[in-house]
C-alpha cells in the first residue's frame, strides 16, 4: 500500500486550537459495524458494554521545549526528546547535569564548543555532547539546588504539536495534561484521554466498566510524517513503556472487550502480546516477522506475562500497526482524529479497514474538531 492512500483534505479551520471547555463537552463519533452515531463525550459510558475494560496511558507530559541564547543574543530552541544513557525518571531526578537527545532549532548558529544559556534561567548552560548526533548536555551549578525536572518546570514550555501553529500559553500546562497523567516522560500528550473528567469516570464506575493503566512515553516521532512512498518502508520511532504487575494480572483475567484509550495504549497492548511471544522487552517494528507465535490468544499471552513479570516490566517498542498486519488485543479504540497520511491513520485503518474513510468523511462534513485538542471517536473493530 502507498502512503498517499491515507491522505484526506483537512483545512486549517477544522483543527482545534484549544480544547473544549469543559473537557467532556467534546463530541464523540461512535462507529460500529459500518454504522455511525454522533453523541457527546459525556455519554461514553452508555456506548460501552458493562464488561468492557478501558486501558489508559499514565504518561505525563514534561515541559521539554527550551529556549536559550548565544552571547550574541541569537536564540536557539532546544526540544529535549529523551535522555542519553539513563532512563527518563533517572534523568528528571538528576542534578546538576544530564545529556539528552534533542531537536535543535537554528542549529547552524550554535557552534561546536560554544556554551549557550537558558533565556528564562541563565544559570543553566547547554553544551554540545555530540553535535553529529544532536546530543546536548544540560548543566548547572550545585548551588542552584534544582533537579532536572525542576529546571524544566521553571524554564521549559509545553511542547504543543507544531500543527497548532501557535505558542504555548499558561493554560496549556494544564490543558495538555490528561486526568491520568502520573509518570513523567512524554513530549506529547496521549490526547484521547484529554476528554476525561471526574464525572465521566464516575459514570463509567456506576456501569461497572473496568479500568487499568499502562505507561508509554510519547516521543516527538509521533508527529513525524510518513515520508516513504510505500507504507511499509516507513521507519517507526522507539518509545519506552512500562506496565505494572497488577495491570498484567487484570488483563490476564479479563473476559470482556478491551478498549485502549488512544493509539499509545493500543500500541502498548499489542507490544505486550509480542513480549509474551519472545520474552524480550525490545519490540521491533514488525514483530510478526521476527517472533514465533507461542500464544495464540491474548488471555494466555497476558497470563504468561503476569507469571514471568509479577512485579511488572519495562521495555521499548517500535511496533508499527498497519492495515493487513496482525491485531491480537484491542476490540475497539477511543481516539482523536489524526493528521492526514500519518502512521496513526494507518493504525485506525488496521482496526476498521477502509471504513476509516467513511468515518473521517462523516467527521469532516459534520463539523468535528480535529487533532490533539479536537473531538473523539469510539471505533469498534471490524472483523
């Protein structure tokens, strides 16, 4: 298949620049077996069977966008992606120096051997660790008495998606964080969960709908366009994930439908299935071509994981979910409306087939708001 097969016309006016207020007042498109229904997100519980299990992503967005200045006054933007040589939690609690992989704006003007300083916290210096690999070192004195996380809290800005085409505002620090946010490490929000409020959670609990959590730290690669002409030539980015032992046991025991909240939770669940097949916590882009199928169904796979990793597990996944590829875990998906030609559209097409076009056309014609701050869809798997 070709990447061009996953494009659709999206105008600037249909991209939501700010979230709905309150969050649960956003719209919800429900797709099941070819039929489409329009409701409000507050009605989510009524659209789910009482034996459903919702799986959310507990990752928390960090203010990873930094602005620094050369001595000449020229501004350099440094977007921290992931720590170099340590885990995210180790990096965020570290002091007084941490190395990071980064995206650098105005890179040509930042010379090798030159030190630049944060505009909003000049006591913090940035130096090249390895310019050829875009590795930077953030350094400050012990007297500043801050952790890396506190440096980001003081001087970092929320890394809003570039397609919003606006600067982050103070309210984005709260708006771009989900109600489930707990474990720091994402540079983009798992946006399907942005619609949830306490009253939505109360309504789910009243219907007896179960919930459990995973963590996948969303990287900047989530915004990376698919530039390859052929779909399967796209190179996915790696993202760190972790899953508690209680979640593995919950998944192993659950009998009803499983609905991940967002594509990040979806990819984590599918990655877990392949961890069970291999025993390896590094999941490649196309695991079905690498690992033999030891467990044919999700319950036996999750039961094996719960036994092998009673205290939970951590890993990294590059898994690419695409039309025609295998799906083993999710029965449905709660998700926002994604960028044309993105790998996330391909994931949606893997779940509901060619009807993704029907869903998106209906959303466009019905005035749904698109992308990160936009409306949501509850999509049930097409067999």
